[in-house]
C-alpha cells in the first residue's frame, strides 16, 4: 500500500472525524428547550402583520406607541393542540426544532398550525329588519372573563363594589373575583327604569335569579346595539313586538366582552364574525433563533 494512498485515507478519515465532532458540538434546539425567537410574520401576499422588531414595525407602518417589541419565549415541541397558545402559533413549536443560535428560517404555517380554521358556528347573522319581543328576561348574575373585565373596568376592584354595565345606566354588584372570572349581579328591581345604548327599559319583574324588562319606545326612536357600532331605528311597535331597522356602517373590527369580531353588512344582514381575522389563512414566519436554554441548565 503506497504512502500516497495511506495519506489520502487518513485525510478522508480526518475530515469525517472533524465533521462528526462538529456535528455533536453544535448546539441545536431540541424538544423541551426554552427558546427566544425573533420574528416577522407575513400573509402569503407578503403583507407584514406582526413582528418582534420595533424597526420593522416602524418601516411597515405597524408601530404602536407603548407596545413592547420583544422576542417570543416558549418551550420547543411542547404544543400539542392546534391553534394559538400564549400568542405563539402551534407551527412555531415544531418549526424551530434543530435550529442553531443565530440561524434564520422561513416557516410556512397552514391555518391549523397558525390561527386556526374558520368556524362557521362563530359567525352570527342578524337581519337588517329585525323584530324583537317587547319583553325579555335575563339572568340576574353574569360572569365576565377576568382579563376582559379588567380591560373594561380596570383591575382595582373588590367584592361588594358596584360598576355600571358598559353603555348602560344599569348597576352591577361584584359578587366574586376569581382567578379566571368575575361574577356580578344586576342591582335592578321591579319598577326601575334604565337605558342601554340609548334604549329605555322598565323592569316589570325581578327575583333572585332573573329580571324581566320591556322596551319603552316610540316610532322613529334611534339607539344602538352591539357595542354601539351601528344605530337602529324603531319602525313598528305592536303589543308584543318591536321592529327595528339596522342602519349600515363601514366594516369594522370591534372589541367587546365576547372578544374581537369583524362586523360587516350585506343587502339583507349584519355579519358578526368572531373568528380571528387571521383564521383560515396560511402565514409565513421569518424567524431567528436568539437563544437556547436546555432543561439541565435551568
């Protein structure tokens, strides 16, 4: 065996050995690692809708005063269900597996790995001409998701305090403040009058569990429904029903106690879509791995 042949073999073995060692030493993301990820999120047409970088937000007219632009921090591979968890699309949990610090990667997330598919059950249709009973009953107690309650009323409340129903003169007494929700009860009693969205009501009956009210209206009265987004006009009144004409407004994104929704109008109906505006869309995430923290190093 010639010395030249032996030299070539040794060189090849050395290259293989160096490649193997380097591969073992490269620190990559594995399931269970805590990671910090910078990102730019786009629609398929290239429109940027979110980012962790303030300069990118400013360049693309997305900057919001007071918003903190910071990386996403999460545990790789832990997301099991589809959709969002703590604001992190499911596809990111698996998409960053194998990345090295400083590495950049473009991830294509289908709807089921991003903001979910469109759920038809989360779309309400309201006729533009709508007949409603002149009397209605509702539960005396209601529960708000706590974060929604805090967003509307603030977080510094205690049991026993009274607040006003949003857009109304009706009072609500705080009965319980739990970790996930706030329970309140209407303070209304029989004979009381109150207003909601400029509509006048009288309480006809009230007990410990329910309250019954009736409209106090006349023809051509105008008021609001659904967080005051559109106004409605009384066009007919009978002994048992009131007929309203809902007046169209431009499409809007609205925050209410039920969360975000898209409100639009067609020739016959109001369409209230509670699906996330990004539901049903394939999204492109340009990600950069900023740090890895392994479980044994915590």
